[in-house]
């Protein structure tokens, strides 16, 4: 089996882009590539690598296959650190204990309730629950936490939205986002007072202040949905980075150098379907069952 490697055009950038094709199940082809690349004499040494995969199930499957391979071939195994994409950033900069998702939601709930008492929430939530209805306030806290996380993933905070609204003439939105920005500052002060870091803000600062570095070899495999924050963290470690894409090299133009999808290239792809390939159903559950039957048919071949 032939594996194609694309080296960056710049001599300073040693990032590799490896294309493993899509005719073999991804974990199977990744296992084969890793054992080919990292087996020396009687041992498979991946101890200097951090392998990044899109899901926890993929991490478990890869490690299981690597162990089975070493047992079958009587090899000593020095395992890698294998993580999901969501846990990658904290291997690239120095952190202190991070606030859990539950704690973040509780703190957002607290600052929102306090803002409501001082009448500083009206433009965000014109009608608020009774202060004693904790479940309703917690739902608001979770909503704010989700908004905070999604914006941070694209290298933005609430204040940056204020500035955008001011510059683009969305004057009706300025005051609303100013209230949200004030809430965000209060939330971050709360996190700091407890001795924790807000993980989303810590990542954003790490990118903006160029704090990301590593002495490990990173292998990012099959991660096609990478937000701007993680992309910004991968850029400074390109010399230690190998991107593995489960597609043939002829599809190179459909992927970015970091493995993320080039969505425009995929959107322009036409798909020819024969009438025999179409199945008509009458409900979402029937659609799910039809999809499962197709997958099962392919699995049996």
C-alpha cells in the first residue's frame, strides 16, 4: 500500500500532510501507517508522539489495534498519548486548573442573576424568571456559556462583537452586546477569584500571545472540523506536526494544510444518483432505518 506525503513548500515548515486513501477503514489504515513508520527492531515506540483523533471511540479503537499488533508480532510497545481534538489545546500551552463545564454554567447563572437585580440584563433578556426559580436561571447560564464557548472557538469574545456592531452600523445591537460584554467580564472575574482559568479564554489568549509550543511530535488524523482557535494553535507547531487525511492525494485540493475541509471545494462537487439509489420514506424514524439498512448492506459486502 502506498502512502503519499506532501511536504510544505517552505523549507522552514516541516509539516507533513499524509494521504492514506479511503478504500480502507480509517483506523485500520492509520494503524498500518503508524506501525510502519515507528517500528524499530523489536519495539514500536510512539512515546514521543501525541495522536489527535476526532472522537473518543476512535482513540480507544486505535490503541486496541496497536496493542493487538504488538502482541501478534511480539513487539515491545511504548504507547502514544492519544487524545480527542477537543483536548488537544491543553498540550500546547501552560495551564492552571480549569473551571469545569458545570462550574462555568453556575458562574454564568450567578452573574446573570446579579445583573438582573441591578437592571443590567434587560436588553439581553427583556423578561427574566423570578429570582428564586433556579432551574430557569440555570438554563440562561447554560445559554450564555454556550455562546461564550462558540465565539471563543472562532477567536472572538463579546467585546469584539460590540466593536463589529459599531463598525458595521448595527447600532441596535451595540447596547445588547455591551451588556453581554459586561456579563463576560464579571464571569471571568468570578472564575479568577476562585483560582481557576476559563478554558475558552485561556486558549484564545494562548493564540493571540503566541504561547503555543511543544517538544512532542503531533499527529492529527481525520480531524476535518477544526475551529479557528485550534487552527491558530497548530500553526506555531507546524515543524512538529503531521496531518493524516483519509482520502487519496488526488483529493488534496479539498482539504486545507491542517486537514480541515475546504468546504467550497466540496460544495462544488456534483453527485450523480441513479433512481435505483433513492429510497422514499414517510418519517424521520423511517429515514434513519433506511440509512441503517444501507450501512448494514455495505458492511456485509
